[in-house]
C-alpha cells in the first residue's frame, strides 16, 4: 500500500512538472491562449501557485485581455518574479479597469521599494499621469462619436482607412479558426463602399487571396495618396517563432489587381513591425516597432520611400512621442498633424489617442480626451476631413471586440493653417551664376539643433518641408563633391491670422534657396567681417560670429584641411606686413583650435601685401580706401580633401519594460 501511495505521488509530481513545462513553452513562443489553458489547469490543483498566477496574468495582458488578468496578478509572486515590475503590470491592469486609487497605491509602493532608476522614472510618469485624470475629465471636448454599427460584428473590426470612397479595415469576420496568440479568430483585410461615414454594408468584401492568406493575421493597411501602393502587416507567418513574427509588406496595384506582397527592407529579423501609415505626400512611412535602441516597448519610427518603393533613413520619432510604454497606430493627417495611440502618456488606462502639438519649438503629445478616449483601447484614428473621421475602440457598450466608430469635431473655432518651406538647391557656376544642383540631401534643424526632417532633391533641385509658425530653422545641404552648406530661415512675422480665414484648412508656402560651393583643392574663400585692432593680431569680438561659422563649416566637412591666410594693404614695409599678417593668421588658427578643430587640419599663412585683389591707390596716385579695405582680408584655402571619418554608431538600450507584443499585426 505504501508503495502504491508513493507511486501515485510520483505520478502527480511528474504530471505537475509536465503541465508547467507545457505552459512555459506556450508562453515562451507567444501562444498565449494555450498558455492560459495550461496555467488554469495548474491552478485547479494549486490555486495559490504564485508563478502560475503571474504567467496566467501575463498571458492575458500580452493577448490584450488585460482586465481579465487582475485576479491573477493579485495572487502572483514567488521565486524569479520581479516584485517591482509585477506591481507595475498589476497597476496598469487596475487602471484599465478604472480602479485608479488602487493602481496609484501599487505604483507608489513599487516606487518606494525599487532601486532601478529607469523603473523609477517610469513609475513617476505613471503616477503623474494618474494625477492628470481630473484635468482630462474637465477638458472641453467638441467631439461627437457614434458606433459604426452597420460594419461591426461580435469579433474585431479595427484600423479603418478611407480611400476613394472606400473604407478599408481589418476584421476577424468569417474566420472560425482561433489564433493561439490572442484567443480570437484570425484577421483579414476588407473593404466596403462608403460616402464619408455612410457605408453600403452590401458591398463588404475581403481583399484578394494574394493579400489574405489562410491562418495568417493580416491587418493595419496604409496607402500612398495615389492609391497605387499599399503597405500592411502580416503576423504569425511561420518565418520566426514567438511573438515577434510580424512584418510589413508592400503590394502595388497593377493591371487591375494587387501584386503579391513583398517584405519591405525596413523590417528587422528579431523585432515586431506593424501599424503603418503614409504621410500626405506619400514620401514618409510611419510605423511601430519594438526594435533595439528604442525607449520602451513599441516605438514610432519614420522611413522615407523613394520612387521605386525602396525605404531608407529609418528614424525613431524621439522622446517627446515615444515612452517606456507602447506607441502605435500613427496617422498623418492632411492638416499636418500626427495622431497616434499610446499607453505610456497620461491617459485613462489602456491605449488612448493623442495628437502631436507644436508651439514655440516644443513638441507635446495631447490626449484627445473623452469621448474619443475611454478606459478601453482607443486607436486607429483616420481623418477623411479636418473635422471628421473614424477610430477604433473596444470600450464597453460596443458590439463585441474592437469596433469602428465615427467622429465629428464640432469646435466652432476649428481652423488649421499648415506652413511649408519650399526651396531649390543650387551650385555656384561661372561668373557667380547659380545652376540647379540635383540629388542633394537637405536637412531641416529646429531651434534646438535637433534634426526634424530631411529630403533628397530630384533633377529640379526642389525640396519641401513642413514648418511651424514663429520658429527659427537651419537648413543643411550636402551632396558628393560639394562643401556642406548651412542656411537659416525664420517663420517669425509670417503667420496668417486664423480669424480671417473661411476654410477649415489653409496651406501657406514660403520660399527659400540653398547654394553649395564645389569642393576643390586650392579653392579660396574670403571671410567677411574679420577685424583686428590697429597694428594688432588680437581678434575683435565682433569677428567671433564669422569665425564660429567657419568652425561649423569645418565640423560639417571633417575631410578637409585648410590654410588660414591673412592679407594686408600696402601701408608699411614688406617685412612688417608679413610679420603682422602671419600673427593674425595664427590668431585665427588658435581661435579655431580653441573651438575644438584639430590643429593638424589647420595651417597659418601670412601673405602681407603680396597678393592684393584691388588697387591700393587710384590711377592718379590718390589713396583708394575701398581697395585697401578689400585687400585687408582673411581667407581660407582648401589644401587637402581626405576620406570622410567614420561616424560612431549609437549604442542600443536593452533595458526595457513591456517589450512584449503578441503577433497580431
């Protein structure tokens, strides 16, 4: 009998171990529905198992069922479970359920206990966000929303996109197979005819089988303005194991049909890329990714697209937009505003819709408030007019899972003015004429020196940037064989009074140009406004601005070595002027070295009065003050053009929280 009891005990232990391994494997590979079922079976035998409760709660959170995680977080803990991040996850779940006081208490406990500085920063931000809920609830709202019941079903419909009187969207309708990563049916891409927000439900149809594959999640579609290029996400294709098997694909509309989708080159092998959106001009693709080097979970990025559909210059949108949480579902409107959804900025608990606002050079993310946002997930906004559009929400009161809603902004003072800076890149030709310089990269910097946008000019040399009123900008032009050139532009004093406008949207275009100098050995450039005291090699203060511009030019063109040449007029002996000009040339070199330019890139040369560029006296022998002024000059000459130094690559930051998305697109 004792042997039998011992045998049964061993069988029970082995069964428990087998169940735990099965659950852990499912969780590891993002099969959260299987993990939920496995961990629940463990809790039937051992309801207080802290690890099983924790991973069951995490499975619900990662499969976007965060409210269902609450009772399991309450019992979670044990060996190997980080108590600080557990409390953060638990608090986010409580916040999603509207239990704000309880969430705040957990966050404050975690803040007091943790030694992790990055987690402390995240916790402080979450606590601050909870403190702003009252402010959000009191915010005046002009939005009116309505469930688009004609199109919604008990399963998910989300990410609406309006194009040419058709509404494209993602839906799980007509799919009976369940995706193990979310416990919901697989999603496909659909379209329906519509006039504004009035859909003809009888015209709903799935996109072609070349786009929608069986047992693959397709979703979050984006189009170029001409409707001929489509980018969308595919998940769980089998190319990779786990939750990061989500990538962006491109298809073109040719001969009346969409071509077979192709992976685009901005996908990374071990990351999640999804929720694409094109800029109104079709040259920039915004998307969400959890690639290394970001600020947290999912960050928003931009990439430029050339005429052949190739993407490049991927850029993180920065800390004003991205947080330690998730930023997803970007939308760039015709009004020049960027919308997105986030659970990291102050909000109601889950994903909220935000709009990027810019004033005085500062960028902030503004919560749209209620009724657009709720305690549920609110995302996938799309404006088909400046005052109306669509968005998605899984809030209470819908038809099922995610539902598509319409909205109208009834703000009586809604007037939008977009400012654009357009220009042309030139090179100096013969006789100081300007010739168009194509294939030039032009970069726009803000007042703080941060890079805002860049543009590669075509054969016409034209570039175009979105700018903002009452700000100062710097333009940088660069192309092979030419010196990098900087130009400055201001929009101050060029604003349009909104009260004088009749239309909802007004576009204002401002003009400029950028002229580049050819990069040639022995080419000489005269520096203006370099002054010294009489009979002195001491640089006067008013010369600093011009020399600082030279410092910037040398920093922008690190491959060149220059000679600083100083010249005098004809007053005094040759020996005197050679000595004075040499000391002045050396003074300018010393200034540049003091500003950080390497001495090996600089040579000082005093020419005295040996190389005049104007007459010191008139033909009748009288003095020529203007000529003498021109001769008293400081120049620099390009001596050598070496290879460009390699730029250091930024280090990746792997210390993240909530970098854990399921593989739905």
